């Protein structure tokens, strides 16, 4: 796998998209030189002071403002290190209370992450950004906004913010339930080596090295991972490359560039029937030829220029990707699943994008005005196959989506009152051509206006009340075949209270989200039904509090009522009556999800001699895909990690996930089950040399 991936890198990097990205970098470097030449001595001192206060170069990668009238969760680098998570989805489930239903197929086959009761098949309702680059894939025939989190490079992550709701004007398409905003480490000194192994044939090795010379810094990393899986025919391999370089061209001009490479290959055991799952018959393989691969590369360059009260930030990027999968379609799980049809899906794509914004800052006001543009080209193929041999064609399309947006965000503080006003206007132009003789191009354009507004009042220095209202959207599944399909939109309302006193931070929020053009996915027909309506309403709680001088308690919980208000879908029998879902719970959502953790350490420093983390995540009664009125029981999982510093350079981590070996379903759809991972353990050795 590693050998094949390494040989594929030149094709990925130096194809037409890679050349265009390189040209883009050269162009922006030329602009940088021109800007640098215009810097005057009179502005340098003030610009340097402002640049020191900025946390990121990229416009969409700045840390979430914890004083804003909205809800967000922060995951630090140290918490990431101590979490016994096999996947990025598992990491967010354990640390941020995100609802997760893993597909159980392998890396590259995107799983489901949900905020506030959005079913989010393949995480399509949740936007993922890494250092200012959007990861969701438009014009994707499998799922519009297909969102593969496996490309995250764990050791290179500085921190993660989960912004809940469509409240930020900086994010548009797919940020309907919220945003996962990832920032990587900007610079480091020395080299860090991490080698880990564990249950189910897990072997993972990462090397991260970098430099920090004041005016310039960089980080470079390589990672290789293999896992046999807890079920037969579920082995997977993953390889990654990461690079980031930051350079100050002048006291007020900073250039930042990055590259991400990712490749994965896996085998799939398939799903189980409900009876097989109850009997713990995890050794059943539906079709030994199921599996797939995924490759992705992305290049980014960002420029920041400061002067007086103004900050100009621009990020340009290019992406290239290809994935292929073979998956057997039910009608039944387990040993009977092979009676269905195996499909082959392929997706090849390139993309380009640019985000640029100017921020004006005074003592009490920040105003940001910006623009975003994106172009994605994709070719999607879908065949019926037997043991990976093609029988017939199901769908062949070439698609292109050109999108653009104007956005504005403002924040004004008047005494104890903070007002946030903003919004964005997005235009999506989609074209699709069937790859068959005589195929005619179809096109469709849609414009979406998304206002954002919020207010926060500080009752005291420690306590604040807030409220916000916002609109968000995402493209509908199926636009690759029918570009005229209108986007899904949501109006979101939230009010809450924030507490920050004596190192204790806590929050409580009430939310309501009204969805128009609701879309429900039917896993048995692999089709989507649009045009309905639904609502989500509930309460969110967050806490981070020291118990005493050496222990800290943290947690995030969402209690949610997600229901269809107007949704009718065809029955399993095409000639039978339709199924009315009005009043029923939204598929693939739980009534409550939560996570909690207790961290114990003799010191808050990263150099503490030892740290113990005990955590758990809980999923309340769950409504499976395509089973109207069915609600499954709740479950909770316990996890534990101990980190011991052996000497100044070496640290030993020992961890266990699902300590009590709880049997639970990750995903249930049309009476088939993806089982959750049993108890697993791991050991990791971290070695750092300066």
C-alpha cells in the first residue's frame, strides 16, 4: 500500500491541478513582493503589535471567539494526545459530544458526524475546514458534500473548534448544523517520533519535525498506519504527508503555505443482520471483494498584510482527489447480504478556491468584508458488479460547480452589550453531463442569502446572556444528476448563558432549527427524497471546571428533539402506499449525546510527570435509517488513558477504549447493522529531541 501510494504522489502533485496551484502560489508571491515594497516605516511599529495578536494567517482558521453570542467547543492539542481514538470521528465523539455513527467500512469511506440532530449521512451537514481549506466535496454522486475526516494528520493538529449552528458568516455551503475548524501547528523546533500498537493488529508510526527561526518556521510530517480490524476482511492501510512553512517577509507581511497528502486502502466486511448483531456474530463477511481506496492532495498558500487599523488576509488553494469503492447493497445483512448487488463507485476530482477578506479594527469594533470563490470538477461512475467485474452501468456523470460568495461580519461592544451583525450571499452554478452517447448538459443556478445576528449582555464580569438568529444552507444530494434541485435551508435560533469564573467555564443554550426542503436518505434504494420540512429543538450544556489543584472535569451534552414536520417517502413496495413520517423522529439521530472527562495530573504543564484521563461518551435513544417509528435503546462507553514521562525526551501512553466491552450499534439502516468496536487497547511511545 505504502509503495503504491508513494508512486502515485507525482501524478497527484504534478497533474494539471498541481501545476495550476503552483502558478497560483507564484502569482500570490508576486503580489506579496509588491505589497512588501509599499510598506512604510511609519506603519511598521503598529503593524508589528497587531500581527503579534493574530493567531492565524488564514481567514477561516482563526480560533473561535469564546466571547461571541454563540456556542462552540474547543479541543486542545493535549486532549487530542490523551484521547484513545481510532478515527477522527471517534476523537470528536469522545471530546466534544458530537453524535457519531461510523459506517464501519474503512478509512476513506466517510462516516456520519452530526450536530443538533442532523442525520448528516457521510457528515454532509457539517462543514470541515483545515487551515482555511474546505474538505466537503461538491458534485459528489455518492453524497453531496461527502466529508472524509480521515485526512486529518493527528500529530500536526494544534487545536480544533466546533462551532454549533450556521452562525458564522465565514462559512457557507454545508455549514448547516455547524463547522469543525481545524488548525495545524504553525512552527516547532526539533523532531518528534510517535510509535504505537494495539488491539486488532494496529501499528502506527509518525515523524514530525520542524524549525523556528523567528521570521520563519515550518513543520513537516510523515505517517503510516495499518490495522487488521476487529472483523475479518476489514484490514486497512493509511499513509499521510504534511508540510507547512510560515515566513515573515516584512514586519507586517506574512506568507504561509501548506501541503496535505493522504492515501488509504481498505477491505470491507459488510453489515450484519439484526439477529446476527444480537448474537455477536461479528466474524461474518458478506462479500470478500468489498473494499476500496482513497487519495487526496491539497496545496494552500495564505497571505496576511497588516497596516494601521486594517488587516488583509487571503487564502488560495487547490485540491485533487480520487476514490473507488466496492460495496454490496442489501436487502439483508450478514450472510444474506450477498444476495443483493455489488456496486462499484469511482469519483475523480480537482478543485480550486480563494478566500480574501479585509478586517477593520478599533477599540470597540471589528468589521470584516470578504469574498469567497470555488470551482470543483468531478467525474462520477457507478456500475453494478460481481466480484469486482462490471456487469452493467448504473450512472456516469461529469459535473462542475462554480460558487461565489460575498460576506460581512461585524462585532461592536457598547458597555456591557456586544452586537454581532453580518451575513453572506452565495451563488451556486452547477452543470452536469451524462457520460453517454448523446448526453445533454443540464445546468442550474441558485442564490442563497444567509443573515447572521447575535447579541450578548454581560450581567457581571463572570456571567453573560446571549441570543442569536441565523440562516444556513447546503446543496442537496443528487445535484450531480439534477442541478436544478434547490438547496436545503435552515433558520436557527439560540439563546443561552455563559459563566467564566475562577477557571470555571460553563454554558447552557436553548436552540431551535427549522429546516426547509428537508431531505431523507433511503439506504435500500440508495435514493434521496427532498421537499419536506423538519425541526430540531433542545438544550446544550458545556462545562470545564477544576475539581481541585490536580483534577479537571469537562463535558459537552446535547438533549435534542429532532422530528419531521412534513415528510412523505415512497414505501419499500413501489406499488404500495407512501410512508408518512410527519411527527416521527429524524432518521439517524439520537435524543441525547454527550461526553465527559476527568483529567488528573500533578501539574497543568505539558511537562507533568504523569497524566490520567478517564472519559465516557453516551448516546441516547436512537432512530435508525429507514425504520419509521423505531427507537433503539441508549448506551454509554468508558475510556481510559495514562501518560507517563519516562525522561525529558520520552513519554509512554497506555490507553483503552470501551473498557467494559459494551456491544453497541454504530449504525442501523433498514434492519442492517454496523457493529461498534469491542474493547481495544493501545500503547504509544513518544520521543522528542530538540
